[in-house]
């Protein structure tokens, strides 16, 4: 049994450090949870700013605006009226809160999700331990927002502070496949944060990086770096899982195996590999009809088939993309990837940009480090003519995950937005990079032809057009123009560049 605060549709579990809304856990930042706990413990009266600052940031001098940021985040989760501001006095939680005992929800590792434990970040100085714990908790919170991962709770991870146990032993005790180690070093106002992702069974280091900055605003720095670390860990775990699935025997594949094998070949865009990916995703759904991510990825596959010009029956692939993406949300309305794919489908297939941006907004409120949401919302903004905001968002995606397997698509979006702004030379640079990263991605190739032409590099544009037509002999400008949801003036300019390069009408 464990104590909790029952606030009607909200439950606050202090020991588990979990907020549940209508019975479902929701992602909430470490500091925001501390503020919420301090408010609920004082729900019978006004909590002064000094009380809250002392409870959440003991022995640390911070600015009042840090508290305001956390209050704002809580209001987004609980509703704007849940916390009342009393000017000059403080804040009060106005939800009815009753302290009761209950059994914490049992959460066990899922066979369709890789399990990860974030171990306490090491600090050389005892006075920096609070910051190391904060980093650990922020990363756990952000990783937990990715419904494709199973993340061990903070209280279970903290027992390994200073442990000399091997990765294999820790992983066995926690039931995980991956471990995240980290360190915090501070000298005056300089901070250095390092992290590494380890495959527990082999002890192999899959990824490592470090970040440096000043400690002028420790908690802003902590939140920013935690977002970058979690995005990198997301990507590296997926890469490791795909590689592991490829090594397993093909008999009796699970739904998760099928999904991983599909992801391993889908973005190569080879004819056989791409079709094989679709077959594997359909097989995953046959094995597990309630598998959210299999539905989302198959919706993505159909939209790619349409966008790549591989669909002889475009309307059917569009219909299936819509159907599957909406089914994914029905299965899990808080899966950021499913929401992001649905946003892309609403944008690219349905041309409903407002609905798409709403879905991306939901995804990012759940998982602020979701690079798919940042990247595909950038593409949607480009379709809608908002090129500057598209560039800002795609830059966030690439900053969160600099070595993301999907970087080729981010580069394509960046190049597209540059074309819309008339920055043709810059567009050539980004589209050429996309082409180098993924030579099979035709969307970048055809736009590169247009960009070269518009930048005045006519000879190279014609050479690229000839090579492109050998790969896609059925390409027609008119078909492409009817398929792509760009604004008419921007589309017309791109099509003109294609014509000048010699692509057929």
C-alpha cells in the first residue's frame, strides 16, 4: 500500500512520483511535480512563494520566474482554474484533495517495448547531488513520454547510486536491456554533463556525448540538456533494437520483431525492401491488432508510398494512411509518435493543416523531445507557406537529435523551406545533403533538381534530372504537382525549376 492524494479525476502518488489523470499516467517534469506536491500538501491554505521555493529548491537561490514556469506547466495539465494566484501572497491548489491509501498501479515491462533504466548521475561534490538527481529525473520523465520505451521508475534507479555492480547485474535486477549512465561536473559557473547508453547484456557502449554550459540558470540548462539527451537515447535504442531484431531467427516472429524488421528496411527505399516493410507491418497488426505503433508506422508507410510516387492507386494509399493513423490514436491517444504520424497524414494526405498542427501540439505537450513531431510539423508549416517557422522547428529537431536516422527528411524540409524563401543556393546545400544521407529518397532528389535549376546551375540540374528519370522513368511534373500540398505560388516556382531542368510535363 502507498499514500496518494485523490483529487477526483487526478491522482498524485508521492512515493512513485506519478501524476495520473483518469487513471492514466501523464508526463510531468521533475520540478513541476515537486511544486504540485508542495501545493497539494498545503491545499487547505495559500502557499507562499517562499514556502514553495524552499520546498522545491532547498538551499538554492533561484529567480521567481522558475516557479512561474512550473505553475504554468501544471495549469496546462490540470486546467487553468486548478491553481489560483493570489497577488502578493502566493498560490493555492483549489482541487479537492483527500489523502488515502492505495495499491500503486502495477507496471511490468512490455514485450513490445525495450526497457531502459536511467541510473543516478554521478557528481564529484556532495553539494551538486541535487543537480545530478534533477538531471536523472528530467531524463526519466522525458523518456517516459515516449510510449515506445519502458522506463524504470526513479525510486528503483536511485538505489544504484554509487553502485559498483556490473551493467549485467543491474539490468538483471531491474529487468532492462539498456542502461543510461551520466555525470555532472561543475567548476565555478561552468558545467559539464556527460551521458552514455550501454547495452547491458554485452556491456557495449552504444552512444556517448557531453554538453557544456554556464550555470547562470541551472534549471533551464538542466531542462534543455535533458531534452537533447532523451532524444539521442530514443534514437540510439531504436537503432540497437532494429539491429538486434535483424540477428534473430525469422521463425515465430513477434509483432515487435516484425515492426523492428520493417523499420530496418523501410527507409532504404529499395523496391524490395520498401514493400517488405509494408508486409512486415501488416503482419505485426495481424499478430497484435492492438499494437498502436504498428498501426502508426503502417500509416506512415502508406503516406511515404504516396509521397515517393510509388503508388499506382494514390487514393487507396491515402485512404489507408488516414484509416490507420486514426486507429492508432484510438488505441493510444497519448502516444506522441501516433499523434505525429496522424498530424502528417492530416497535412499531406487530407491537406487539413489546422487539424495537423493541433495533433502535433498534442504530441509535443506529451513528449517535448519528440523529433518526429518537430520535424513533421515543420514540413506541415512549409506546406502551408510558413517557411520561417518551418526552419525554426526543423532546426529544433536536428538539435535534439543531431545523428537521427531520419535526418535526411529533416534536411529535405529545410531545403524546401529555403526554396520557398528564394534562398536557392542554401536549398541546394540542404537537399544535396539529404541525397547523400539517403540516396534512395526520391522526394529530396526531385526537389534538388528544381533547386539546382533555380540557383542557375543548369548543367548540373539537367544531369541530375537525367539520372533521376533513370530511377523513376514514369515521373511527370503534372502528377507531382497534383500530389504535393504546397501553396500555389511556391509550387509553381518549384515546378518551373523542374521544367527548366528537363523533367517531363
